[in-house]
C-alpha cells in the first residue's frame, strides 16, 4: 500500500515516507508506504544516504520483468539505527550505530539450504531482495529512497569509522559486486586483470584490483574519453579503447575494428565485465584471456548476451561465468578492506528531493562515477 503524502513520520510509525515508483514511465512521487511488520529480529534505520545503482533504473522501468508497483528502490543504504528488536544479539547493531544495507535483506538461513549453510546466502533459492521483493508473510520489501528502512538485522552491517557515509554507500552493492569475483577468482599478485566498463561498477573494479596488488590492471572502454580518469585518477596500468576506428579491411562498410583484440590477445588472467550492453564484442573480449583465463559477467542487460562460438572456449580452456553481488562474509571483509586501504568510490552527492533529476542524469551517463542521494535535513550528511 502506498499513498502520496508530504508529511513526516517517525521510524516507529506504521507508515514510512519515500520516493515511490507507481509505473514504468511516471516520475517517482514522494508519499507514504507501509513497511513490513516489525519483528523481534528486525531493526529500523533512519536513512542518511542511498546510492543510485543501475538495478534501480532497471526496476523502476520494469526492464527485467514486471515490477511489483508501488515500489521504493535503493539498496546502497547508509543510516542510523533507531530501533532494535529484542532478539537481535549482534553487538554491532545498537541504537545510534551507523550501519548499511545492501541488495539482500533476507534468505532462508536454513540448515537444509545448500547455499545458506555454505555461507552463500546471495544464491539462496528463497531470497528477499531489499526492494521489489516480498517477505514470507507477503509484506513488501521497500528500499532506500526513503527516510527510514525496516528489515532483518542479520543483513545489516556496521560501517567502519574510516569510511565517510557518502563514499560507503556505493560499496554496499557496487563495491561488493566487484570485490566478490575478484577475490573468488584469484585477483592479486602475479595476476593481470581487465575491467570492462568505466562506470560506477567499473571504476570500483579498478580501485579494488589495484588495492589487491594485481600485477597489471587494464581498463577497457568503448571510447578514450575516460582514459585520463582510468590511468591518472584510478591507477590503471593500461587502457584499451575498443571503438572509434573503422576496420581497414571493411572496404568502406564502416565495420568496427577488432585490432585491439589481436594486439592484446592472451594478456589477461581475469576479466570482470561490468557493462550491460547486449551488443558487446564478447568473442573479442575472450580473445584477451590467457590459457585457463576467466571471464566474469556482472552487468545484466535486458536483452540476451551475444552468442559464444565454441572455439572461443575450446582453444584456450577459458571459463565464462557470472557473479551475483556477494556473501555476508564478503560484505564485512570488503568494508574492512576498503577502510584499511582508504578505498573510496568517486561520488557526487545529490539531495534526495532531487531524485528524479539525479536519475535522469544517471541514465544519461553523467555520473562520475556514482550518485549518492542525501536526506538533506540529516546531520550525517556532513560526514
């Protein structure tokens, strides 16, 4: 249930306030919504910051399938705990603590679940995502484009003091999404890693790969417009621009040139692909891998990925896989690692009240490289 309303509410109220999507085409409207019933295992958070993620845009526009409107998106949430359920035992989750919430708000956590019992809650067959999802009792999950959030404390994380709130927000999804496959597939000393895409995820991929002391980190983008950011700002060791040059053998047909794939063939151990384009030159990307190399797809386009030719896999025994955010353990590790390394995303803060304008700019590719919405009246906005 959601109604348009501009009055305020407290976190103990039966209604919260936020920016609500009512259809795939209409702007978000500020109004009230009914959070899940408060359980003894829940917490309530006063939201100070929330990052804008590509998943938010896909969901608002029903890009991945019909959205369960009304919907409040946002799963890079930073806020202050205001209420703690009687069965919450974590010493990190106390009233007044600065905490974060990522894409996953609940899994079954059953001993009979292969994924949950193995600590891979993000692959549970019965997940509750932070928005556009429903809890077992049928109540809707609402996200962070709001003043408050309510949900299970088990999926809430204490934010290290060394991470400012605005910079911490994108780590809860964007940071975790690149950190998890980098760790899982052995990024580190002795490895050459390619990061495809110079956006919110891609710039975080470069930062994490460099912080993990990979021997070589290569930024891969369609154009050279972000070359300076990649090399001189984020610390990439090399930059490959895949577009701009016609193929000299195309005889005026203006076909794309893939000379870059030949030039850099067999140079990378691991590729992290953050782009969501169904038209990516996948065969050429695979050509960049060494023998036994791994290609990990993170971006989720609304159309199918390009077909893979069998010899792209057979000739070098390469592996093509994907990754879905990360585990609870990886989230805690990632936050501590980012705090230790002072690894901070490049963010631009926008007032929460300007969310529709921020979303429009985000879709136009204007973010450098992550927008973070700030609830303007909150003192935490200054952190």
